[in-house]
């Protein structure tokens, strides 16, 4: 049986619409199509807009509270723990709120001091693709949200970053119309970054100096705010396997000069399996290991007061 060209074209169009609809439904079921939305600022680049709760990848709950940081709003009078950093701290869209190392650490502190605080509230101010210069911009612009105890989680890759801005990363100021639109944006970013090459050594050294200076500025801002600060060094998976870390020693020297303690998470990670989902980011199991180690160190700092 021969079909006329118009009929064949109509059937092809219907098949295409059906395939797109099926793809849209599948992506929605996975958790795409309703991403976290971000602002666009000169001082710190970008961060999540306040007051958002999403069910994202495979049902993981992502909550951004009224302060614009990930985590619960918490009751008045609670101990606020401010966590600063990049996507490792943010935790991604596949890790549920309760499994973030920020929440695990806060829970460890609450269990260590039952009744001492009305609540221990984790304020996860980590943002995807941020570097130390973004963190400085946030603290200078918005302060520490009333937190007396800060944790700066940092890794070698952070020292190779300039201040990141919206438009350089695949995040949304306005919601995409469909899940297909979101996956196309993510795919286009993946394709573009495949052509990216590292900066030359002189540029990397300049960036490292700028980011070490930004870390020193964070140390000063904590001191000026009367807050205690803990630096948590997060090794990459290759570093845990023995690959050299370029900036660890330089950061440790800067922190020692400022009297800021450094928790090297290599000790907590060593001998554990399935801690990472890629070279840098933590799995749920990794978040629990990191959170336990950070919570123990924060508890020791509070016990010494």
C-alpha cells in the first residue's frame, strides 16, 4: 500500500510529537524540568533564590530556605552552622536534604550536646561552580546569616577558578518551559566544555594567588564577625589514590598564619569505598562520612568554649 506524501508527513509528525511527549514524561519522572532558580549579582555571581523546594533527581528533596541557602529555616534561637563552598558543599540534585554532609554534621553536633541548643540548623551556602572569590562576595554582601560557627569546604580545583558568573554555567534565572529544554541546556554545556583547555601555568599561578588571598579574606571576615571558622579540605578521588594536590600546603600555611584550624578529610575517607560519584563529588555514603568527621570536629570546638 502506497501512502501519499501528505499522509506520510502527517504520520511522521504525529510520531515525532509522540516521541517528544514520551521523552518529556520520562525526564519528568527522573526529576528534570523544574530546576532550582538562581539570581544574578555582581558581588557574588549567583546563588539560589530563596523559598524553593523541589523533588529533583530520583526523588531527592532540595530545599532552599528563606535566606537563600540550602536547608531548613530552623527555629529562633537555634545554633546556625554556616557551610561555605562549591558544588561539593551544595551536594547536587541527587542527594536528599537529610543526607547532605551539612545535615549530618549538624545532627552530630545536636546529639553531642542534647538540650544545649533549641536546634542545630545547617545553613548550606555552597553553590555549584563557586570559588573562594564568590564566597567572599557573599559574605561581604549578605553577611553570615547570624551564624557563629562557619565551615569552609575547599578543594584543589577551587584555586583554578575565577569568580564564576551566571551564563558561564548551565543554571537558570527563569524556569525552562519543559524538561527537554533543561536537558538540552545541560547537554549544550557539556558539549561546549569538551572543547575547553586548561589555562597556561602563569595564569593558573595568578588565579591561585588570587584565591589564596580570597581565603585569607574569609578568615578575616570570620574574625571580624566574631565567628569561629573551620576549613575542611576535601580531596579529590585521584588525590585520595595518591595524585599530588597542588594547593593543599599553601592553604594550610595561610590558615595556620591566621590561626584557623584545618580538617583534612583524607583521614576520614581513607580505606572507605564508594565515596565519590565522580572525581570530585560525594555519593550519599561519602556525605555521611564527611558529615561525621566535620560534626566531630565542630563538637570538639564547641566543647572547648
